[in-house]
């Protein structure tokens, strides 16, 4: 409670703001210090319209203690905020009780020893301190350390992770007028998320971030391209794993099928493409999948290599080099890389495919494919993922039939498990384009 005991004691209010329109109501009772008789409840009303210090409860008479029961301090202005500071003037010494910024329509109320701050709708602001949150993000491939916060008592730990994307295969180098293939796109890395009681975790946990799969390297002049590498596994100690996507097959100097890499799954990494699509990580889905299924890479124009939590399938080329094969997309995991541009037996060029997107269940939409032409262009990189999504797949590189000209490189996969795009076919002695490197894994640990 607030008591005024001397004839010089009083309660004041300091107001400050661009525009001040404050109404104050005070209720109090006087107690005779000798007889202890209590008066009827009295009141004092004050309207304040300037930035100033105003008496809101007058001093008591001699031998009287003024017991303040209730104070209401309301900012009546329709739009402007106002700072209010209640003060006890104790025999000439100002004692600030608290300072509050009242937004338009808000009130500060003292009732029986307790202060309440009401919003404009009459709700009370919580007196509890704001929750403390610790966020630790890990992007560097290899071993990292999560340290449990000690500045507060952690209760819950959220972990979100993505495995590394598979690297795209390199394009072939065309020796004669035969079918030749661009490289297959790498598969996307899987997504994994868990919630733990902080009490179940030690003071620190090793967070290993999986590296993106290596880019497929061009072969010699007139030779097939090299395969892309498998993306690494991202892990939270031994508790949680997000597996990487498989590498795309290197482009063949024949009609042999070029398989895209399989997407990472909840239980294993995606397989590297062969003369069929790379197998998706366990539990495998041959076509569009749900849950943590890794999606098998494709060998033709892709419409069915999409995933939900697992990584999407990388795009490949069929045995007649139809071209324009898009990488699959994933709602939460990494998108697959697009296929590189190839050649028909005529020879004429075929076009490369776009990479797959994140937060999507429709093939394509990631890194843009290059263009197959006399001077082919490279595929663009897939977009970087964050805590809301995985990385997108890189676009495939373009091919050429221009003498002594190299094929274009595939785009890199985005961080968060995007698969690299396949490289395009070059014209001997020009080499095939290199595949795009897979996007690195990613991990974020949020502690409350």
C-alpha cells in the first residue's frame, strides 16, 4: 500500500509526450494516528493536458495517515502515447515509483498495493519476464559443437537439419554424330526435425554438417562425363540424421540412359544414377513420395520426382536425349538438380532442365537451366535454404554442336541439400561441362 504520513507528503505524476491527455482518479482513506479511527473513502480527480509534474493525491492533515487504496491513470488520447511516472514527494524528496509508456487508450492502475498495466482493450499486460531464446546455426561442413545455454534454464530444444545435396554429373564430349548425353542432376538432401527435453541432452552435442556432393568432372575429349558425388549426412550427435542426395550420372557418348541421383531419405542416402535413376534413400519411393521417403532419380522429362520431407530426385536423360528434364521439388527437403543438355544423332542440341524448388511439390522452379546453342550457357545455382525450407536444385548446363566448343557447367545446388545441375555436352575436342556441386547441409538448434 501507499501511505502519506506528513503534511508535506503527497503523490505526484510526471507526464511527457507529444500530446498529453491524461485523466487520474485517486481513492484514499485517512486514519487518525492517535485514535486509529478511519474516515470514509475520499477521492481526488485530476485532468492533465501538458508535459509537467502534477499533484494527484494531496498531503494529509497533521496527525493523519493518508492510505491510498486506488489510482487510475489513463491516457485518453486517440493516437499519441504518453510517458507517466508516479512519484511520492516525501517531505521534499521525490521518490519515483515506476515509469510506464501508455499507448493511446491504455491505463496504469494501482490497487491495494499492486500495479497493473492495461491495454486499450482492457487486457492486462503480463508481469512475467519475456521468454529467453537461444538460436545456434551451423553451416560449415564437418564437426561443429552445439552448447547448451547457461544464461537461463533451458526447457525445450528444437533441431532442424538438412543433408547435403548430390553433385551433378558432367556432360559427355561428342566425338561423332551420335547420341550424347548431358549429366544427370544430383538428388536433394533429406530434411529431419525433432524436439527434445533439454534435460535429456548433455552440456554439448556434436553437430556434423554434411558437405554437398562433389561436381562430376568432364572426361577426356570424346569421352563420357564423370558422375557427381553423394551428399554428406548431417547429424545431431547420435540422435538425429538427415541423409544426403545421390550424385547424377555422367553423360554417356551413346544412347545409354543417364540417371539422375536419388533423393536422401529418413533412413539412408540417395544412390548415384546409373543407366537408371539413382535409388532414393530409405524408405524409397519410385515416384512422388511422402514422409521421409527419398525419391528415385529420373531418366526422362520429370513430373514425378517430388518429395515431402525426403530429398527430391535429380533429373536424367532418356535413351534418345529428349532433353529439358527438370529436377524434382520437395516441400521440406532439398530440390533435385536439372539434367544437362545433350545431342541427338543428327546432331542437334537438346535443351537442359531447371532444378527443382523448395517448399513445392511441382518439378522445376529452382535454378534456371542454361541454353543449348553454339555458345552454350551455364545453369544457374539453386536458391539457398533457411529455417523455412531446403535448398533448391541447380539448373542444367547447355550443350553445343559448335566445333571445338565445351559444354556449359551445371548450376550448384542451394545450401540446405539442393542437388547440383548436370553439365552439358561439348563438341570434341571440346570437353563436356562439369556438373554443379551439391548444396551443403544445414542445421539450426533453437533452445527455449
